[in-house]
């Protein structure tokens, strides 16, 4: 699945937005974005497979945290640029996927 497919889902974008603040556990994310736990777990699995989030256990809760920086830039003419890039969290060396 391409990065565009992964981030082309409104629920996944909402989850990513919530994870920018702090790590969260599944039921907490589900409540914050307004979905059931099974749906949230599915979307988190897709994000984890894409390498954007990782999970860890604390007590009996499975937490997720954002591990890649995600940046979208779109510019009208004359630049006509559309860039979706990801990079390691807290680095300035993105790996862009560019459509010109």
C-alpha cells in the first residue's frame, strides 16, 4: 500500500493527528476519533505496517506512537508542486514522494 493510500483515509489522518500530541492506547484513540475499538485497531495496524507508528505495551495497555515525520506541501502554479514526505521523527532528512 502506498503512502498516499495509507494517508488517504480520514480516520487514519485523525489518528495521526492525535498521535502528534502524545502516545495513546487503542480505546483512547477510538474514543477521540469517534470509532469502535476494532476499527481503530485496523487503522493502527495499517499505519504500523507503513512504518508511521509503532506500538509498545505498558501494563496491560497497548500504546501507539508516531515514529515518522509526515509533511504534505501543495503549491499552485507556477510551482505546481505536490509533495508528500516522511522522515524519521525529529530529523530534517525527509524521504519525499513527489508528484509534479
